[in-house]
């Protein structure tokens, strides 16, 4: 079972990132790297959080300003401003690994987190927040709110994004502590997947991207992994519930 | 293990409903009854969906109208209109029971669903939707939007509630089919918990509430179970992530 998990992990980490952005967002690079350095986990998709304005086309921001919304007066459809918090899917080797991750997630404030256990034994832990904001702004092209309200909304959305990133940091720290505590319980456990990381490093190195193990590990995650910041999740896996969440908005 | 689960189920169903409303909402009575009639499941909390206006005090509606918002001009704080969809927590006997329920939930459109597996082996399947609406309306007592916008918002919130209830119905039908299919696979399985339901019926009957088994079963669920419609979840169980979701809004 361990060998199979390890093989699936390697395949997944080597697969091309199918998201629009094509890399992990820098705000959560450290989280993704830490998870992937543990032999019992690998991330299959992630989004650090985003503020989105939808009006026919979809614009995403890390932080929003009134100027971002300036096109609203020319809106021709039903425009909506949305804040979507951090979301992360992590495939886990065993149920107890998923339990550990779930417990860390809930204790860090991600209270909509939950596990999925597939019929074939595939275990995925989803880290989800309860944070949200979803505000209709126009109807059939007619703007329904004024400038002051839009200013206020962008402020609220930015505050939510800041709180979201604080929560991500809490998750990172709690996960670090949990992994350290686990390693102390199992003194002989290798804990991190040095071998696999080295393999990646070597592979990248051969392509002329020399650097420290850690740097290369980040590169692997940034370039090859299925993550996204402002695009849709795109891991081609129908067993994960959030796959089409953002597509909902276009239908 | 089966006996322990059965005992915990009986205890839970006999416990007083700690929610504000004190009973299961009629929109989801049939869902809760069906789940509790299966020996491998029992519900620990539920909310059929609600539209909430928060401004110091908290008002909840099954459907909203402009008159519900008429107090907004006297708002003294930061008023927010929110739509919260159906949420359901179901304790499951075995992991495969939870998998079945989870699969039905995701296939019915509840894509933020997930399992929680406690250290003591307690398995809970949470059914959650991605539907939402969260609109700030006033700031420090100053109303930031006009009457037309509030009319429009109540319309959107009501549409979301209708879609929510359609999705609940889909979940009910899909769950019914899944349970029937399971029973066909295990011809000797009793499927529903006739014995336990009869016990409840008898108990209620002695208190002068005679009726058919089914009617009494509904009464048991309505009067004794920990559910709510317009209050907060209140099952006194910190392992379930949504416990304080609605409290968030007051902090």
C-alpha cells in the first residue's frame, strides 16, 4: 500500500499543472511544500483565496480596489463580487494521516473541512473555510449600488482576504507542530520524503535549474503541480467535490 | 460495534433537542425520518436552510420580503443579509455507510460535503452545499444601499432557498434509491430499524400521543431530536466543525 501511494504521489507531482496559472500561489507555497515533503501526503489542488468580479468575463484579484470595479458602469449582465477563501485538497496515505490533517484544519479555523474516501481506497482531506462574501452588483447591465458601497465592499473583501491568510499561517504552524509531534512518537520514521525530493531536484538540475534542495523542491511544486490561484481547479478528478464550484458561476 | 452504535443512536434520539426551535424543520422532516429509519445512520443536527438578517439581533426567515427588512433604516450596527443553505450531520455505523451517504450528497449537488472520523472511531458525514449569499447592508448604522437593491436581494435570496430545497429533494430521492439498491444486495438485511422506531412509538404512545408508526416516528424526530431551523446548531459536540459557524457573525 505504501509503495502504491508513493508511486501515485510521484506520478501526480510530475504531472503538468493544468490550472490557468500553472503554478502554486506564492502565499501558500510553504504550505504545499511542507505537505509534499511528508511521505504520507501530497496536494492535488489548491487555491490561496481570491476576490472575484464576475460579469460575463471573470476577473480575479489578490486584493481589490475601486479601480478594479471601474468597468462596472459598462456591465452588461448580472455582475457579482465574491470572496472565495483558501481551499486545499490533500491525498493521504492512510485514514489516520487524513484524520491528523483534518484535525489540524478544524483547529486552525477551517471548519468546513472534510474527508472523502473513495471506493478504491483513495483518501482525500479537503481543507475548507466558512468565510465568504457574495454580493450581486448589477442586474441586466444596470448597476444597483453606488460608488461608496463598492468602496466599502472592496474594503470588506480585503479584510476577509487578510483574515484568510492569517488562518492559512495558523494552519501551517499547527501542521508543523503536529508533524514534529508525530515524528517524536516514531523515532525511526524518516518523516520527510528526502529521497523523492532529491529525485525531483536531480531531474530539474539536469535541465539547468541548479539550486538548493529546498529551492528546487519549490520549483517542482510551482511548475509541475496541479494548483492554481486565480483560475479554476483543474485536476481532472471527478471524485473531488469542488471541481466545478467556480464553473457554477458561469451556468 | 453494531450494538454500541445502536445504543448511542437510541440515546441520541431520546435526548432533548437543544436547538432554539426545538424540532426538525418540516421541509426536511422526511429526510431526517428516512435517515433515522436506517439502522446504520442517525442525524445529529440539521438546518433546512435560512435567510438571515443580522443587525445586533438575529432574525431568520424561510423566505424573505422587503417588509422583513423595514427595520433596516433604524439599524444601529453593521447589518448583513445572509443565505445559509441546508446542512446535515449524520453519524454513521461504518466507514462504508458514510461513503454511501457522502457519495449521494455529492451527486445531489452538495459538493462541500465531507466526513469526520474521530479518534474513538466516531464517523460523521456532513452534507454541505456551496450555495451562498452574504451581503453587507449598513455600516455603523448607516444604510448603504437603496430600497430597489433590497427588493432585488430578497428576490435572489428566495431563489437560492428554492434551489436549495430542490437540491434537498434530489438528495432525498437519491438516498432512497441508494438504500433500496443496498437492500437488494443484502436480501436478509432488515434495512430499516423497525424495532427502534416501535420503541419510540410506544414511549410516545404511553404519553397519550397515539397514531401510526410513521406519524409517531415523525413526532419523535420533531420533538426530541437535536435539530434546528432558525436557531444555531446545538448538539454540544466540539468535533463537528459547523458548531459555531453562525456565531461567527456576532464576533
